[in-house]
C-alpha cells in the first residue's frame, strides 16, 4: 500500500527578486527530490516589488513552468513580515518553512530541520546562525538588536533562538495566522504559541546578487513591532524611569536645601534648575511617546487596518482565481 506523501510548503516573500528567485526555486526542487516521501508547494508572495512588475512577471512564468508554484500578488508594499503572514495563510502543507528570496537562507538543509524535529519531538525548529556571511556592520547591528529585544521583551527562553528561517508543524502555523492585527511579529507569534522549539546551528549564505533592501527605517519598524506588539515591558520601564527621576529630584532638592542651610552665601543658580527641568521634561516626553505608540496601535487595530491586501492569487497547476 502506497503511503500518502507529506507536503512541505515553502513560503518566500519576494521583493526585487528577479536576479535570485529562480536559483532559490531550483535549490528547493533539487533538495525535495532527494526525499521521495515528500511533496512540496512553493508559495511566492510578491510584496508589491518596485521593479515595474518584473518580479510578479517572473512569478507568473514560474507558475506556468512548474506545477507546485503558488503566486500571491499584494496590492501594496506591506513589509516582509506581513508578506510572510500572507504566505503562511495561503500554504497548505503538513509542514511549513520560510525562506528568503536572495539565496542567503541555506534552504538545502530543510530536511535536517525535519529529522531534528522528529528526533526531539519539537513543534518548531529554527536556524541559529553562527555566521551571517558578508554583511555590513549596520545589518549586523540590526540583527543583534532584534535578537536582544526578542530575548528581553518577548521572554525568549534562555538557550533558545528564534529566526526568520524556521520549520513548523501545521498546527503552529494555523495558530500563528489567527493573529489579524496590523503589526505582526513572527518571533512573538511563535513564542506565544509554543516554547517547544529546537535550534540547528548553521551559517548564512552570501547574497546571490544585489544588496539588502533593509534601511534604518525598516529595521526600526521591526524593533518597535517586536517591543510593543506582544509586551507591556516598555510601559513598565517608563514607569520605573519615572519613579527613578522622582527619587533623583528629591535627592537633588534635599542636597540643595542642606547646602543652602549650611552655607547661606551659596547662590543657587539657574543652571541646576534648567538642567533639572530639561531632564525631567525629556523623561516626560519619552514616557508620553511610549504611551502614544501603544494608543496608536490600539487605534489602528480598532479600525481594522489590514496586514496586507491581496490583488491576485495564482494557484497550483496554472489556475488563477
């Protein structure tokens, strides 16, 4: 009796991917071919790539060429995380993995994830990058900052590492995509679903072509999402800073009073007053800014601001719907 093949969904957000995407697809197809007990679908999400429609045109060609390609065209650029969410919702596999479109993700090691998952009984297996290839100091700093924030603000368990390259069971993905608010964070969604996560050490490949599309604004957006979407620790930190400033102010006032009483000739100048006023005023503005960020996100969520808008879906076997 022939056993039904298990389906693995490969979700790939695409942005300026014309030079690299075909190579990633070929790597996936050749890797899956080594394990005949598996079938695959490849979900390509065009995040409104600003290249004159070239990326979407390539996805259409790949959909015509192969019978396991699913294409999703977003109506506007929603960011990599939202594009991943669109791909996760579209996927149908028993297992789902997420890959980059630039060849940096060592997707040829996907079955190491599966085997490790079966051995350890994990719900999710994530890559733990010991080396990230040739990248600028800015991107290295961005990755370090993101990992630090996830560990502190999202209570990532000690010794555990989440990453954008992961291999998950179907029930994990089904739970993650229930989140419909406008500010998803993949690591946060994963950690609020399960802590039964395994890690595999690996090195990130060098980019096949081009350079990173991330700038400071995009990295800052990821950091803010990670901090504020699933954690109230920033509010607690601002509360602590507020109490600390009150304590410092009381100490300074007492010190000034004692100085004046012990030496009446001391002139208490405007410098200390201005410095204290600026310090306290800055802290007040900082606290209000953090509170405002939370209120703004509540407002957008109440107005049902969408994660993304799908323009077109190309189903498997060249069927458009």
